[in-house]
C-alpha cells in the first residue's frame, strides 16, 4: 500500500479519536478551567511524544524550536477557541461547525498565497459545506456564541494546517512535534496564570483527568503527529476534507456519551461529507479517459 493511502487510513482513524474528544472535553471542562485542561493536555502530549520520538530529540536545534513555536501559536488558538465553543454549544454542533475549516483553507491560500486549488477540491469543499449546513444550521438561521468561537477556531486551525503543509515541504516535520506541544503547554500555562478565573489547578473529579489522558494521547499526540507527517504526502485541503469524518464520529459519540439525539439531518449531511471525501480523492486522468473512449469506438 502506498504511503499516501496508509496515512489516509490513519487520518480517518484519528478523526474517530478526535470526534469522540468533543464529548470527552465537554464532560472534562464542565466544572473546570478550559485553559488548565489544555495545559495538562499539551504537557502530557509533549511528555509522551518525547518518549516516542526520543531519537529525534537529539536532532532538535534552534530552527526546529522556532518552527515548533510558529506552529504552536495558531494550533493553541484554534484548540482553545473550539474548547470555548464546546462550553457554549452541544458537542455534536461544535464538531460540525469546526468542519468549516474545509472551505476556509482554499480561501486563505487563494488570498494570501495566490494559489488556486484544483477544481475537484473546490467541488468537494462546496459539497462538504452543504453537508455541514444540512446538519448544523437551525431553522431560524441563528448563530450561537459557541458557533462563533468554533468558527474562529476553525480559521486559526486552517492557518495551522497551511503552515504545516508549507514547512513539511522543506524540512522533516517530526523534529518539530515535541517543541510544538511543549510551546503549546507553555502558552496555555501563561494564559491560565494571567486569567483570574482559572482556578483549581488540581481538580478532584475523575472526568477531568480521564479527559486529559484521552485527549493528550489520542486526539493530541496521535492525531496531530499523524496529521503533520501525512502532509508530506497530502495537501492541506485534502487533509481538511478527511477531517470532515470527525463530526460524524463526534455526533455518534455525543449520542452515546452525552445522550444527544441523532437525526435524519445527520445522515443526509454525513452522506454529502462522505461524497466530498471521495471526490477529493478521485483522479481525473483525461488522457486515460480519451484512450478508453477511443478503444470503445
């Protein structure tokens, strides 16, 4: 199997971990500070990845630390804003709105990098956005505070994915993983110390610590490492479309973990999202199609 296809499978598995994390996070931060939760999440991920990538630690230099910090800023901002979104919205709603990243990426690249994505990517993004609309937009077209936080987080996360794509073309991104999460931990720690509402650094409820363990191992250490490495083989737009499996897994997890209801809109929107993913992966080879047509004639 080609490396590209291997990472496709690993990314889809990661979206399942990520989707479940919305419900886990909502439970964990119910009576605790979001910033303190994120601090422990990033710190634990940095420690775990230091063990996994121990051989790369010797190759960390000033440049990899600088790169890690540059990636940590949009990543921390994106995750923090989406964590706030979870506090003010349902887990399933938040996971769907987060999927707007799929259309934000090609727009940002077109505006700031003067690049144009292939037509199939735009088509897939439009279909995926339609799927998200079916699932998440209410009858009165209202936008909640949680949705605004989540959309802002999606913009920050889109910036992060674009930066990873650019950097992975010129250097080995694995060397920056540990510095990146260490920087994320430092940023969230400083923000928590500066925030007077961030109290209780050692919460006594088990849900908080179970959330830290799950999110640090699966939705942070695993997912972001696979995502960063996979972008040596996959574009940011394609990775973002694969991420759209996340709201499907997120809604299913919210149903079982939080008791949120699944509706026909989920299945219709999910089908559109799945179709968009397939379209993004199809290869349109005009020469092959013309040869096949000539052979039939």
